[in-house]
């Protein structure tokens, strides 16, 4: 990949950002919401991909970071009167600390055990949020004071998405990414080659936790009401994993494509088939997992439509 | 065993002792613990109820550990199998007037067949793939099951009024009739399956495949058939668990989700693929949950924390759990 | 691959969005000028389906009644009800959609304090006034909201009668348990406040997760704490489980009082004799001779004719609130949100549910009824002005029934 190609990709990303930036006035409020959530899922899928796609450690509890960010924003805005934007930074910081504290012991586990441990951690965080009601209002949830329009959250999410794509791209085309891939392919060999696997895993894990936390904070300010079951919802982790898998785990484009497609399909089925949409969603998950475990990008590579590189 | 292994086991044992002591300590500090006759009777009731409950928990955990042990697949829809069993029992009871315990005779074969179908259609393609594929595919299946049942039966809670009376063990300790019956049935069923796994040729084939599938194949075992049998058996056990649960508690399409997570915690505690481990794990978890609920202030809300906490700490100390083999 | 894919991506995204935008208007409803669209998300599935279903019965009955009289200010009412699955986030999304995409003229209230609290953020933002009938937690009205009003009594008073009755029979120590969500917490707070006022000691105060089914340890804990009476702030399934397990464990208490559950028709049916002697609370009962609200008798007859059962308090509250809405629309002369809002805030009206006149926060002062289930029937036992019979308390022991 030459300098020219990188510059061109960066410009394309910038163009995308601008295009989406000019969109809001043309859209109804409902569609603006839809766009915001699509972008949010792009962020989530890309983040999950950093630890589970690049590094190969399947996290089944990533929603914990999302929930932490949501609660950081909600608590600071509602109970302490903070302005909204700085709370996102706090959420990111708390998530980073949590990621290091949790990651250090848990990243020692292999494959399915890591996945289950993360699931337990996410559920545990949910229970803590429910029980510690001095801080989080527990099962009552938190109602945030209302903003006049939904535009600021749209732009915040757009900015977050652009940053996340840029970071993922950077990881994918750097030595850091190569080393993460090495850890995924054969950790013992990587260690033997002199890569400090603990440090790299922890770095990847922390990065992958920070973006969902900011996304969670933005979402809290948009939806204006959160409670433990909704922000620590296991289906959000499933969505992240499924989107990455659908698009192509371990690539840069994959999670983006997967997120856009899956979220759109989900929304269309929800609108048109309110009773059966979850059955359709379940079936979709089964079919994708059964027939396309390497995702659309993997499919394209197999057909020779795409060049197999480390990342795309 | 090498020394570090022995050390880990001791550490695990020590941790478990602390975990059990913790509710007592917290309770003593908070004043909910008293050592008089009445309170000890309360404690005994709660422990007995936990043991009874644990027997039933163990029954569905055993199925999960079999699938995990033999195929390395995490069945995220296991709770839904339990739920299926509960609804099948309810249908037999409500529409056919069959006694819930007798209907197990009908429910088990149906569940077994469902397991076979599940294996053939879905899981066969997933064996050997990374754990995410198995998790996702079973999760999707679980969603389909929950919402299809909801479409047919609505989300109303169903109950089966069965043996609502009480069994008075002493003047102050009592236990529900239906709990005792469930516990006895659970013991009978799990013992029968245990004997099958230990003594019969097919059972030994299952155990061999769990240890090492490649070597089993070389020895002439039809591994595909073993997989089919395992899943069928696991689903049947889960459904039986559901039948036993249906006579004790109300259930609706979503009650399975909680059971899945508890089953995960149990099999981690007991050890991957280890049958007896799952039984022990089930008993231990149920009793611990009840102790936490009884003695810790606001304990009932924290019961879930007990199962997740237990699970995470076991994973960190010794991922193979109490009785599992050391990981390859 | 890189170049093609990244080049194609923004176009793909924009295409999708444009398609969506184009499809957008098609999702909204086009209706002839003479109709008015009323919409809401009500729980058709999930743990709130039972009570919410009765709200829906009344809503449909009201729409037909008004249309039969020529509609709302001459406009025919078209109803759009969606299922929020008893889930807060779904409800929020649905209301946003109904208001901004379907462009409803009037919104209906969802069921449960928790969902209403979340949804009221949306209705406030879009300035859609509504009279709530499915929510009772006073905290919803203590946040300075201007567009939401209430017709029912506050959650904190739901167990007021039961606490009074407990004191009457000499109970000194009580246990308060409840589901961990908005309404049960507020109702539980009310129990504690009333207990304090009446000199009863709260020896146990604990919440449990909404999906809890096994209460063995909690019940034993209550017994160990020495409580003589239990005040359960719950919905249907949990209250039922608690009673069944009390019986299985042979735990006897002098009094057991619960919210919501006992007021639903199939509670005594499902539990049979186990439900006898417990206290329940109802915002309203179909007893025109006792309560004497305007138009009650005719409403009860019409409802029973259509649905084959007598209306319960959920049905009554919904119908009453909609009567208020109709009166407010007439007073405002239309659907302008500010005028409608002012009308709802100032109007003074008698409905089949009772009197409606709200205070500065938007809350009505409505009095409810405490009943006891005796031999499968609900009998009013408190307040005394409406009592049909004296409460049979303390509850007899299980072995003596």
C-alpha cells in the first residue's frame, strides 16, 4: 500500500463524512434517528472487530463498555449537571480503566472460556448497575433532561464513526495490526518471536472498549432514558458480533458493510412485521452463521473478486 | 499431577470455601444472622430448598456440559430447550389431561428428536469451527424458539398446579411437595443417564469422543453418530428439567434465558464435559444462591452476581473447574 | 478490492439513505382531512400484557362510542395501536415514530409507570399533551413536565388502606418487598411512609429482579426477620409465585397485601384457595351502587356486553382518561397542542372513573379501594365509607384452611 493509496482512502473517508454531514436537513426526524443508529452500530461492530477480529479473542460481553459509557453520561448530566460532551470523555476513561482491570486477568483465558468470562462480566456489570442504586438509580433508570433537537447527537455520532474508521484503518495497515494478527494466528509462536502478547492484547482490548463507551454516552443523550436491562442488553453484543461476521471479521470494510446491511434489514423487518421480526432476525442469524461464517468479504475473497491481503 | 496443578486445585477449593463463608460473614456483620433455633431452622429450610433446586438445575446443566464436552460448542439456546420442555408438559397437561410426571414419557422422545434435528441441520456444520459460530447459531435458534412459542402461547405466565402442599420435615422445617417430587425425579433421571454413560458401549463412545475426537475416530467410533446422540440426549435432559420446573414455578417464553446463564456457570464450576461435575456444580450454585438471598442485605437482587462472580473466579483460578481435565 | 470497495461505499450508503427517505413518506399514513389519528404503544405482549389489554378494551370501546356520536369535533377517529412488548426502549422508538413519522394528532398513554416515564421525555420534546391512565408514580410529575397529566391515584397510596388495616389488627412489624422497577419502588416507598406515620416498624425492605420466580430464601428471610405482615409491590407472576411458595413452605403471616396482581380477574382463578384472605388494591371497581360516579352503570353494561367480563380498574381508568381528553379537545376547540394542554390543565370534569381536576403538577386526587379476596371474590374492605364487609384478618394458617 503506497502513500498515494492511503491518501486517497483518507480523502474518501473525509468525503463520506462530509456527505453524511450535509444529510440531516434533508431527512425526517425518524430517518435521522435511523442514520444515527446505523452509524452507532458501525462504531460498535468496528470496535468489537479490533479485539475479536484482528486479535482473535471473541468477546461475548462487549456491551459492558457501552453500558458504562451510557451510565457515565446519564449520571453526570442528570445528577451533577455536567454539560453533555465532557461526560463522553469521562465514559471513555472509565471504560479504559475497566478494560485494563478486567482484561489483565481475563485475557489469559483461551477461546470459549474468554467468551464466557466476558459474558459473565457484562451480566455482572448489569447486576452491579441495578443493585448500586445510590449511584445509578438502579432499576428505576435515569431520565435525562431533554435537548431541543436531535442534531448535536447526530454530529457527535458521525464524528465518532469517522474516528473509529480511521483508527481501524490505521491499525489494519500498521505493524500493530500485523502483530495482533500474529497473536490471532498462533499466540505461542508470536510470543516466541518476541512480541509482548500481554501488552498488545491489552492495548487492543482497551481500544476496543473506548469507542463503544462514547457511543453509549451519545445514545443515552439521544434516547433520554436508560436503565440497566436496556444498556447492558446481551443482544447488542450479539449484533456487534453478527455484523462483523456478516461483513467479514478481521477486515476493515467488513464490519462497516455488515453493520449497515444488518441494521437496515432489522429496521425494515421491525417496521413491516412487528410481531414476527424477531423470528426473522433469529433465522437470519442462524443462516449467516451456518452458511457464511467468513462473511461477505470472505465470500468475495473465495470467489477471487477480492485480493486477499491482511486487511482490506 | 504436577505441582502447579495441585496448587490450583487447592486455590479453587479455598476460594469456594470463602465464597460460602461470605454470606455468613456479611450476614453476621449486618445482623441478619442469629444462632438460635428458629433461625437455624430457617437456614436449614433454605439449604434444603437449595439442594432440591440444585438437583433440577443440574439436570439441565448436564446436557450443556455434554455438548460442550463432546463438540466444544456452547449452546446458547439451552435455556430455550428447558422452556420447550415446560411448554410441552403444559400442553399435555392442559389439553390432554396427562399427569405432568407421566408426560415426561411423551416429552423426552419429542425433545430427543428435536435434538437430533438440531444436530443434523445446524450443529454438524459448526463442529470444529471457532466458538463464535456455535454461539451465534445457537443464539439465533434460541431467538426463533422464544418468539415462535410467544406467537403460539403469548407471553402469559403459565403454571401447572401440582402437589401444592407442604412436606413438614420437622416442626419448623418444611419443603414444598412438588420440590421433593422434582428432586427425586431429577435424581432418577440423572442416575439413569450416568449409568448409561458409564456402562453401555454407546455411552463409552460418547465419553471417549469428549476426551479426544480424533483418537476416537481412529478407534473406529462413528463420531457423527456420537454427536447426534449427544445432542439428542442433552435436549432430552433439558426438556425433562423443564418438565420438573413447570410444576414448581410459573414460566413464559422468556424464562429460559436465565437458565442458560446459570447453566453456563454450573458447567464452568463443574468442569467441561464432566457429568458428575455438573451435578455437583448445580447443587453448589443453588445452595450458594439461596444463602446469599437469605443472609446478605438486599441479597435477592444480588443472587445473579453470585453466579457470575463464581463463574469468573473459577475461570481465573482454574478454567477446568472442579473436575474437568486440564485443557489441551 | 480496496479501491473498488471504498469507492463504492459512500455511494452505497447514500443510496440506501435516499431509498429510505423515499420510502419514508410511504410509511406515514395519508388520511382524508375529516379523520383524526390517535396513536400509542401499549403492551400487547410481555409482563404488562394482562393489565394493558384491559386499557386497550376501553380505548377501542371509547373510539367506537365517540365515532357513533359523530366523532371528535366532527372528525372520525382512526386508531393506531402498536406493541411495545412491555419494553421501555421499544416504546420510546415507537412513540418517536408515531409522532414524527405517522404524525398522530393525539397520543395515548402506555402502560406502567416505568414506560410512561421514559415515553414522557419524547412527548415533552414534541409537545404532545396526554392524560395518563397507566402510570401512577408521582416522580413522573415532579420533574416540571408540562404536557402530561394523570387521572389515577399516586402509587404511594396504593397500599395505604392495607397499612391501616394492618394497624387495626395490631400488627407491629412488617416486611416490604417489590420488583425493582419504577411503580413497585414508589408503591413500596408509600408503604414505608405510611408505616412510619402509623407507627409500624419495617423490619425488611428488599427488591428483587423482575424475572424472579423462586422466593423461598426471601420468604424465609422475612420470617427470620420477624415480620408479621408482608406488603408486596408486584405485578401478576411474582405475587402469584410468592403466595404459592408461602403455602409450600407452610409460612404463615397475619396479612399479605399486593398491588396489581389480585385486581386482575384470573388471579383468584389461577391460584384458587391459595389467594384467599389476601388484600389487594384497586383504583376503581364496577360497583355503581357503592361509588356512584357519573355514567358508570351504562359504561359497565356496554363493556360487559362487548367483552363478556366486567371492567376492572385498568379498563375504567383508560375510559375515564379518554373522556377527559374528549372534553379537553372540545374546550380547546381543536388539536392545537398548547390550547389542548391548557384545557387538560384547567378542566374540571366528572367521568365514569371519578372526578378529574389536576393540581399544578398535573396530578389528580383520586381515591382507590382496598379489597380482600374472600372465597374467590373481591370484597371492598377499606375505606369504611365504601366497605362492603369487615376484613377477615388475621389470615388463618394454611393448615387450618
